[in-house]
C-alpha cells in the first residue's frame, strides 16, 4: 500500500542559481503574487511552487512571509525614492531659472506616474498595503512615501519661506495628489498617455504653488 506521502508528486526543481540571482527571482515572484493576490492570500508554498524551489531554500533567503513581503516593499520604495530624488535635484543644485519650478513639479508627478506604469498593480504594495495591523510594519510600508514627502518639503521650505510644519503639509498634499492620480490612471485610464496625466496634475499643483513662492526667491538672471 502506498502512503499519501509516497504518492505525492515531488515539487519540480528549477535550475540552480547563484544566491543573489535566486534572491532576485524570489523577490520578483513574490512581488507579482502579493500585488495580484494580497499578502494574506499568498503562502510561502505558493511562492516556492512558482519558483520551483523547496521551502527550505525559500526560508534560507527569507525567514518568514513577512520578511519577504517587507523586502519586496523596500525594493519598490527604493525605486520610487530614486525617481523623486532625481526630480528635486535641479532645484537643490541651483541656480534655478525662471519657469523651472513648474518643471520640477512635473518631474515629481512624473516620478509617481512612471512608477505605477512600470510597477503596475504592485505599486499598491506601497500605496494601499493590506498589512496595516502592526504599527512597525505599517511604518516600514509607508517609509517610501514619508521619505518622498520629506524630500519635497525640504525644497518647498526653501522656495516658499514657510516654516517646516507648513512645508510638510504642502508636500504631503503634493504627494497624495500625484499618487492618487497615478493610481487612478493605472486602473481607470481612458487610453490617453501618461504625459497627459503629468501635464494635468502638474498644472493643477503649480498654479497653487506659484503663488506661495517667496518674492525674494533667487532666480538665475533675475
């Protein structure tokens, strides 16, 4: 008589990979599954099956499902922050030419639109995570948006002359608008391109910000 264990089909074995390559593969698979199914509906078995590895191999890279989820979130957050850093760099590097303020606002909006364009539904791991019951986990998930807000606030504080508390509020409003518009476009876009979204949202934001720029803000050639 054959036992259930004997009759069970063995897990398919994938090709051998270097450690770094295997880690990247596992992160990519986890990213797809978490984005489409949600954290609570994906098991380590699901990820191991998709990667064609044993669970011990998976656990050697990531001790738990939460560790794997947070590694995915960190990777996504790093990509978003790099785009935001690139967007604000021209203002901080200076000198600032007239008309360049709107270009920087557009670059920030574009950073979010391009992020959701590349990441697709996986962008929700940063914007709409379903792992929010634990404050430490929530803080880790929200780190990228918080850091992006802080970097934008640095620029706004200098350009508007407002105190830091005001700059933080303005930056949070800019980030929320860019993030919300980008996510809406991803899910409900009517076929018009990403640039149209960037133009619309940055125009809205700049019309509000332009009136807040301090009169003595140094412009090149002014």
